[in-house]
């Protein structure tokens, strides 16, 4: 009887001992907005802090200056493994067209920040099947730097919540002396018109 119990105790302990093996560790990965830099036939990706990432290899193809959402892991130095690189809407500040071209279909703000020379936006809107139209318009008659986010659903029928990513180059706001530039962003949300004050360093 004792031998029988000892057999079952040993048998029950075997799976536990097998679980003590170290699990295989996944690479640390990062997700950032970045700008495409072409180097001959190869690509580099510049983060908003100025750091240039060099892919070990990549299937990406795009234009110089295109903004992307980059999922990557560091290997050695600035060399990285690219898990994915997806294009996002990339635009500039339009100095003409306000207010006649301003569209006011509302969006939900998830995140808005200035990185590098870009106004970066993660917003949410209801999407079904038709491409939406967005722009960043400057009120040229204002004594302060006032930017308006324009969003049109383009008669897209009711759909489901969808994230939208956008980056707008702010370089045209800079002056010769190049000091930090404070500006106001106006964006129509489901709760009304929001005003956000930001700074371009």
C-alpha cells in the first residue's frame, strides 16, 4: 500500500517539475510614430526625438517624408527588427481655405501631441465604407496662431467606431528667429468645439 501511494505522489509531482523550465522571453518592442527616410534603395525611420533607426531588413516601400506607425525591437545600437510599418495620413498646414473649406463632422479625441515638427493625432470617428476627408487649416486673419482641424465624413453611412491616425507637418509655423511657437488647435468633438493650446519647440 505504501509503495502504491509513493507511486502516485511521484507521478503527481512530475508535471510540476516539468513546469519549472524558463519560458522563452519575447523581445521588448516599441510602437512610435516615425518619418520615412530613403537611403538609396534602402529605408531608415526617424523618430520624433531625431534618432535614426536602421532596419535589419524590411519589406516596407514608401515615399520620403511619409509618416508611419512603427512597431520595432532594438537589436544592437540603432539597428532594429521591424515587426510592422503602417502608413498614416501625412499632411501640412494649409494657409488658405479657412473658413470656407472647414468641415465640422465631429470626432472623439484619443490623443493629440506635438512631436518633432509634427502635430500627431489619434482620433476616433464612425466609419462605414467611404474614405473621410481631413485637413489642418490656419486662420490667416488671426493675430495668434490658430489651427482648425477639418473633418468630413463625405456622406459615409452610419458604421462603427474606427481609429484614425494623422500627422501634420508644422514647419511652416516657424519664423526666422525660430523660438518656441505656441498655437491653438480647434477641433469639433461630439461634446462641442474643443480648444487645445500646444507648443512647437
